C-alpha cells in the first residue's frame, strides 16, 4: 500500500518536473492517398508521402498480389511518385512505379507478406521450427486473397487505412485478415498495446486476424515475409533487450530487421517490433502472445508475381538485389491457442534512419534514483552526523586536555 502511494507520488512529481525523453520536435508533413492518378477501384494502392525540408519518404502499400510495402527515401522535398496504371495492371508491370527525379532516390527497400502458416500444436510447445510437416494445415497464400476496396477505410486526418482480405476457403466465411496501415507526422507513442514508439520517419503496420475459423483446436499461426536489399549487402536481425517493461509488462525484447551494408554510410530502412502479439481486442496483458522470429534465409526463388516490388525494382531485380525470407510465429509454450478468442493482432514499425529506442521511462528513472539514492543519502547523512558528533565530543573534551 505504502509503496503504491509512494510510487504514485513519485511519478506525479517526476512528470511535473518534465523529465521526458521520448518526444522530439522533429516532424514531417504527411499525406495519405488512395490509388493516385486513377479511378480504378479493382486494386488497392496507398501512397504515404512524408516530407521535411530536405527529403521525402514515400511508402507505397498495395494488395496487387501479396500485400507489399515499398519504402523509398529521396533527397528532395519535391520528389514525386509516378504510376503508369496501364502498365501496373498489365502482365508486364516492370517499371510501372517510378520516382521523379530518379536521381533523388537514395535508398529503397520492400517488405512482402507472402504466406500465413497454420499448424496443430497438440503438445503446446509453440515450437514452430520444430513442428513436423504433417502438423501443418494447407498454407494460406496471401496472393490468393480477395481484397476489399480500401478507399472506404481511408482516414486522411488520422492517416490510417485498412487492407482487408479474405481467402476463398470456408475458414474465412466470417473472418478476415487486415493489414492496418498508419502514418505519422511526428514522434510519439501508440495508445494501443504494445505501445510502440514512432517517429516522423516511420509508419506502422498492424496485422490482424479476426474470426478466421481455425482448422483445429490447437491451432497456432505464423506469418512469412520477404524483404530485399542491394547485392552489396543484406538484412540482419538484431535483438534489443531492455529491463524496462513498463509499457509491455513481461516483454523485454524488441526485434529489428535492419540493413547490413558494410560500405554504405547512408541511413537505411528498418522493420521493428516488440516480441508480442495479442489474442484479444484491447491488448490486455492477460491476452499477450509472445512471438518469435526465425533466421533470415537468403533465397533465390523468384518473388511471388505480380507485386509492386516488380513494378518498382524491375524485371532483373534478382540480379541486383538479395532477397531474404523470414517468419514470425505467434504463441508461447503452454499458452492459449488461437481459438480462445479467434483473434490475433501484431504490430510493427517500418521506417528510415535510426529505429526508435525506449529510453528508461521517467517512472523507472525515479524509482532507480530513489532506490539507489536513498541508501547513499542515508550513508552520507549518517557519516556527517557521526563525524560532527565525534568532533563535538572531541571538542568538549578538549579543555580537559
Ligand atoms: C475514394 O473516395 C473518395 C471520397 O470518399 C472519392 O472522392 C474518390 O474518388 C475515391 N477514389 C477512388 C479511386 O475510388
Ligand atoms: C524548415 O523550414 C522552415 C521554414 O523555412 C524552418 O522554419 C524550419 O526551421 C526548417 N526545419 C528544419 C529542420 O530545417
Ligand atoms: C504506360 O505504359 C504503357 C504500356 O507499357 C505504355 O504504352 C505507355 O506509353 C505508358 N504511358 C506513359 C505515360 O508512360
Ligand atoms: C506430442 O508428445 C507425445 C508424447 O511426448 C509424442 O509422442 C508426440 O510425438 C508429440 N506430438 C507432436 C506432434 O510433436
Ligand atoms: C524446436 O525444434 C527444433 C527441431 O526439432 C529443435 O532443434 C529446437 O531445439 C526446438 N526448440 C525448442 C525451444 O524446443
Ligand atoms: C502463391 O500464389 C501465387 C499466385 O497464385 C503463386 O505464383 C505462388 O507460387 C504461390 N506461392 C506459393 C508459395 O505457393
Ligand atoms: C480498420 O480495422 C481496425 C482493426 O480491426 C478497426 O478497428 C477499424 O474500425 C477499421 N477501420 C475502418 C474504417 O473500417
Ligand atoms: C478519422 O480519424 C479521426 C481521428 O482519429 C476521427 O476523429 C474521425 O472521426 C475519423 N474520420 C472518419 C471518417 O472515420
Ligand atoms: C459464420 O457465421 C454463421 C452465423 O453466425 C455460422 O452459422 C457459420 O457456421 C459461421 N461459419 C464459420 C466458418 O464459422
Ligand atoms: C475440439 O473441441 C471440441 C469441444 O471442445 C470437440 O468437440 C472437438 O471434437 C474438438 N475437435 C478436434 C479436432 O479435436
Ligand atoms: C567494402 O570496402 C572494402 C574496402 O574499401 C573493399 O575491400 C570491399 O570489397 C568492399 N565490400 C563490398 C561488399 O563492396
Ligand atoms: C529522420 O530522417 C532525417 C533525414 O531525412 C534525419 O535527419 C533524422 O535524424 C531522422 N530522424 C529520426 C528520428 O530518425
């Protein structure tokens, strides 16, 4: 009881002192557009344009083929995204998406969401990589999904849109997967779990599966993604650990997929997430589903076709880029299965530059300060008291000597 009162008092005090490290003033002017330059509603393409004084970050999201995001960083505040729609929707989409001027493009990468795996985890071990082939249900290939018109979900003031898709199988009769895209004009922290930090250089993806009927009572899911990087480099997975879990209790890990380009001093793109998904709407602690990622594998299998990756990176991309795949699985040994709520949500950040990093929160700094400071203070006070007492005692004896 006392501890709680003490902590509450402390956090109020610290907040009052304005000890805050997570907000900076850096901002971009951000806009979100649906299918720029066409009235075609049969395909979805979202364009996020984030501009500062000297640069533009273009994010392009599309459900042509498998859901895909492009991140293009340009060194010009006026660079434009050009789309040749005839070409994009043709069987030869190569070069349909370009940036003008093309010389302003300093960095580009892509992230493609290719497949959803479902497996029966009868022993509740949540070991996706150790799961026998026979325990897998037929894979959902995301390029086979039907996608709703995203225009109706576009909110240009909150900078969000939903890409909602369904597979033709019976499991998706009442359910769907949603790739919810958000863009940001400034830094901040999400209100929703897992309370991700973002900056004006990032945008967010939420992957949601809701009311999809699992094909067994012990179903768990995993998501497969592809990414690419210029031939001189590749991506690498980095795990950042923190002892501060104030915003996501018991989750201490942030995973980052970053470019590994030994000879390039430019900033690059990143994909970042906390190692947690949620098994119910609302993201309460009791519904958290720790998630795991698996090693990147370099692949030279051709990317699922068509996609905006081909439209932007061209026909011979496999000769110029390293393509890598990786999986993220949702769930922990002895944890709940998907069928508890028939729901799954996972969030990640896509951005350029330095990935946001949790600094110690104000509360934790104060607690540490008090925890370490109090004994020290007592020690000092003690020493001073003892010292002065000894002096006084000594001095009172002095006349006698
Ligand atoms: C998207 O919706 C807006 C208004 O709701 C409409 O003006 C616009 O034409 C739509 N765009 C397409 C490509 O359908
Ligand atoms: C961007 O330009 C505006 C107006 O010219 C200026 O006030 C602002 O300080 C500039 N921002 C940066 C980060 O340079
Ligand atoms: C768009 O692509 C088509 C087919 O490749 C081509 O014929 C046309 O000239 C292109 N349009 C523009 C404006 O480049
Ligand atoms: C589950 O555990 C049992 C007993 O430990 C074992 O025989 C069985 O092979 C396991 N099943 C799977 C799918 O791993
Ligand atoms: C998962 O299964 C793989 C292959 O069977 C095994 O090598 C690995 O140790 C297992 N991991 C855990 C955490 O049990
Ligand atoms: C997924 O479907 C696409 C289009 O039908 C196909 O090109 C691709 O090979 C499929 N991928 C897998 C892994 O089955
Ligand atoms: C988009 O999806 C989210 C998550 O399911 C939902 O809460 C929201 O209402 C949807 N937005 C629109 C406009 O449909
Ligand atoms: C767009 O988002 C804002 C802020 O979240 C909200 O107030 C507004 O109602 C939303 N607009 C629509 C059309 O949903
Ligand atoms: C979809 O919902 C209807 C009505 O609630 C139900 O009868 C049907 O069984 C559901 N389908 C699946 C695949 O869950
Ligand atoms: C799943 O659980 C239900 C009720 O708990 C049971 O009736 C059904 O047989 C189970 N299905 C499988 C495939 O184990
Ligand atoms: C990186 O630079 C070093 C020295 O400048 C060079 O020897 C090496 O080949 C370069 N590596 C790549 C992948 O370009
Ligand atoms: C955002 O990108 C700009 C480069 O355009 C860079 O100067 C700035 O430091 C970046 N900010 C963050 C928080 O990464």
